[in-house]
């Protein structure tokens, strides 16, 4: 018997009045799997994450199914969701400065989570906190646990957040741009830690980011989102090496790499023309058609669904001429 | 074409901020932010400045734009020391060195129409002339339509706003553009557009560009010479590809190691 997936999202839509930020998204995160949701601002990736956590802003509603632990999270009460958050699903947010409580010691904040969900004594919770902090490679954990958030560095704060998210051995961790606010030189450390700690606990990871290299390093599956829909879905190796959607390909081509930098500074990046359409005025048919080099009448008229190779495109990219390798 | 004569040069620039006294009668301590920095840019040349946060990038930017006076060292514009120059030369320097900031959403006033925002530098620098013609010229240079002039910042996307911010910097017809992390707040598919625009401006207008960022690969793409700053000192200067393939200073090596690429991620060598 196979283990049930950590989360299964079926036809999820998220909206506010007549605006739809997420329009019929489906994906599955297998137990212990690592999947990346990549997209630009306005693609609906963060709203998808918030809907999964039951943390949508006031006035926003979610429709569809989010199956987790035998329950459809979309139809659960706030109270039921609240007992799950931090226990079976947890989240690491982008900016650790604004997600930690500035007036409580960081060790106490981790211990709170353990104390509440694991039902252990305060003393035991503190002991587990220190053990977790050791695992997070935090220096002098006993002393650090007594610090306030403003006294420690950004990288340390984000490691505290990860410790908190991992504290109860959740089935799924959602990480929304966990390294975007950090200095480049600590980004790798934090990613390495997140990857090791999740695989050690067999927690599944849903990584949300606009950063393709991060997805390539962290995930085994990727879903590329554009204007609220998944436009390409599949194994990272396949999607990034042989992208079939023109948007995925455009994103890959616009990455500066060592190979497309000319010595004399004459190199030019391929860029995707135009901009992400506002949700109130989405183009008809495939939302990417005004920016797409291969768009035809059909693309303007009909919205493509994901095909069996995982691309939602009427005229998928055939071969990749400019291989990244 | 790159002339040998640097347009804007910093020579042995040092800056220190004083710290509060630790005891009532003790002398106040001081903290050295920049230590004997040499840095220059020529017309038609794009130079990069990279370093971690806290390395001194921002302070150096403030000094090269004349917002801060260094404790020692000289800032030369067109061969003239700006801190001992006369009023006319100072005015010329202020007009000629313009800045583009990281986040256009916070650097543009939300209550100002684009036309007002673009005319702001002309007003504050007291520049006379046919500004309407100049507005159209500048919009054309950054690839925006004239209809943008009557609109407000919230009506634009991040990439368009950064173009407007660049247009505003171009209004007084500067000779040096200082861009502090100009693409890090933008979406990936838009970053390439803005980087290409900056490269075009350097070539077409014979501008000197100082490009400041923490991401080596973005800097390497845009510039032909890069200075690495760490702990208030320039630790290495070189061509971008050289720095990438044969970093000499340990701080450069750290920055090179920090660069994540899709290829290194896919091959499993990234982390």
C-alpha cells in the first residue's frame, strides 16, 4: 500500500469578488516529495499557498478541493484548520523580520509551537527547542534562544522560522520565497538546511518562488504558473531541460548565466516582451498569447488545458535550440 | 568608445561614522565604513560594484552622488574635485550624476503624475528650456508611450515604473547614471528588459553607468569591469568573466559560490 500524498489539490480557484487570482489549479505533492511552484508576481502562486493554509485575506474565497490527511481543507472551519497549522502543515514566510514576534524571545516562540501541538510539558518543549536549534546549525543555541528577533541576523531568523515549521514533524511544509529577503551568501546555507531537514523528517516541501535556480536545486517536480493557471507541470529535469511552454522557455532564456555572458560585454539577454496581464483584464484564450512568439488565432480563442506531456499550449516548443547545458 | 580620462573618479576615499561614547568622559569611538577606496567610471563604460549587505556599497553610492562628503580622499568629476569646486562646477556635477533606485514603487511619489515626476529634477536643478520636447525624447529613449505622462504610478507594472524612474534620471541629460540594485525588485521576465535597456543607454548616449548589485551574474551581464567591495575595501577589480572563473580574493570567491544557476541546480552541484 502506498502512502497517501501529503496534499492533493484539485481544481482550486481563489478569488475576490469578480477577480480570480487562481483559476482551476490541480497538483499533487506526494509524501516526502518536493515540488516547486514558480511564477511572477500576479501569477497566483502565493494565493495558492495561502488557500492551502486557510490563511486567505478577508473577503477572498477558495473553491475546489484541497485533500490533506483525509480532509478537504477548503470546507474546514477556522478552528479545525487552526489545529492543523504548524502541526501537519506549516509554512515558512518570505520575511522573517515580520513573521516573528518582535517582543518574545525566539526560543520561547519555537517552544510555544511544540508545547501547544505536542502536548508536552514546558520544560520538555524547551529541551526539544534547543535540540532543534542545534540541528539548524545555530551557534550557541542556549544563549541564542534567549535573544529577541532584532538581536540576531536575517539568516539566523529564517533558520528559527524553519525550526518552528519543522518542530512538529509536519507532513507538508510550504515555503514562500524563503530566501528572497536574505543576503546572497547565506541563501545557499538556508536552502541546504531546509532540504536536509525536510528529507530527514520525510516532510513534503512545497516551494514557492520566482527564482528558477532555487527550484532547480531544491525540487523534483515543478509547476509553472502564469495568470492564475498552471501552464507547465512535470519533473524539473524534463521541464527545465526541454521546456514545452513558450513562457517557461522565455523564463529560462532570460536568466543570466556564465555561458551567455560575452567577454566584451556585448551579450544580450533574451527577454519576454510585454508584461503580466492584470487579473481584471485577462486576454481571451491562452493568457500568454499577447507575449507569445507562436500565438495563432486558436490561442486567442480557446484556452488550452494541460496535455499529457504537461504543457498547456496549442503549439508547444518542439526542440530546444539553445540548450542551457 | 571608452575614453581613458575617467568621468567620475573616487581617489583614496575613506569614511567613518562616530559611535556614541561608552562612558561619560571617554572619547567617542568611530567606525570605519570605507577605507581608501579607488573607483572610477568613464564615458560609455558600465562598471559594476558588488558586495554583501554591510560591505559599504550604499555609503560609496552616497559619496559618488555627492550626498555625503567623505572624511578623506577626493571625488573628481571631469577632473575637478567637487568638494573644492566653485558653484557652477557643483551645479554641473549635480546635474550630470543621476541615480536610479532599487524599488520604483517607493522612489516615485504615488500622488504625482508621471509628467510631474519627470519634471521634478528640472525644477529642483533649476534647468531652463523646452521641457515638453525633452519629456518626449526621454520617454522614447526608455521605450514608453507618450500616454504615460498623464497617468499615475499605480497604473503601471514594476518594469514600466523602473523605466519611468530611469527616464526621470535621464531628464537633466546626465553623463553618469548610478543604478543601485535596479532590477532586484522586478520579476524575472522583466529584469532582462531593464538590463538590456541600461546597456542600450550606455551605448547610445555614451553614458557612464555604475551598476550596484549583490548578484554577480546580473552585474557580469551588464558591465565590462567589476569591483568587489568587502568590509569597506575594494578587494578585487577585474573583468566579470575573469572574476567568475578565477576569483582571487576570498570574498570574491564567496560571492561566486553564492551564485545559483539552473544548470548547477539540475546537475545537483548547487547546494
